C-alpha cells in the first residue's frame, strides 16, 4: 500500500464503495436525484483533494516550507468548497451518504512517489475540476441557477488553485 491508500481517513458524511465495487453510475442530470449525484461526486472529490493536500504536506520528507505552506493553504480551500457544496446539498435535501462514492481518485494518489509527481498530478486534477465546474455552471443555469452559480464560483477559484499549483511546481524545480 502507498502513503495515501494506507492513510486512515474519515470519509463521513460520505459512504464509500467496497474496494472491489465501482460507484453507481450517476442518474440523469435532468432529475433531482441526478443533480444530487453530481453534487455528491464533486463534494467527495473536494474532500479527497483536501485530505490529499494535507497528507502530502506532512508526508514527503525534505519538502520546502513554501510548498508545505501552499499545500496546506490548498487543503483549506478545498475544505471551503466542500462546505459550500454540503450546504447546497442540505438546502436541496441531498443526503451525502445516500450513494457510495469511489476511492479510485484517492488511491490514484499512490502513483505520486515524489513531491514533483504529486504537484503535477494535482495541477492536472485542479484543471479538470475547473473545466467540469464551468460545464456544470453552463448546464445548470437554466434549471438551477443557484447551484449553477455555485459551480461557477468554484471553477473561478480553481483557476487560483491552478496558479498556486504552478507556483509549487516552480518551487520544486519542475
């Protein structure tokens, strides 16, 4: 097992799939259940990113203080996004534990054996998150402008995260 997959993380309020099972496929975004599935998925990704940044900041030996500081800042930012999403889920009556989530993203962090590999991996993940947030924003503005605006705000902040991730890459000589 690697640093990440062996870490003892409390995933509440989410439930996770058993290691041999995949998460249920999301339902149609045109339904309340499908919107809940997307909110749950993105919120769980934010929780994984929060824990990954925090664990990485404390797990890689010899990490420059600037990198450690930035990763802890990013962990706080991911936590903020998680809390925004959980608040919206509460407003909509979406139970975070209703459908199990996959730990595939979390377990994929084990491929990052060095701070450089982790920095590159997370910069790419932040970019994918930004793109997904923009797409959800556009899609949801017609049916749920409150949630659509939330995704726009998160996508906008993901750009800041990408810039921070790039500064870490520079600090690590990438």
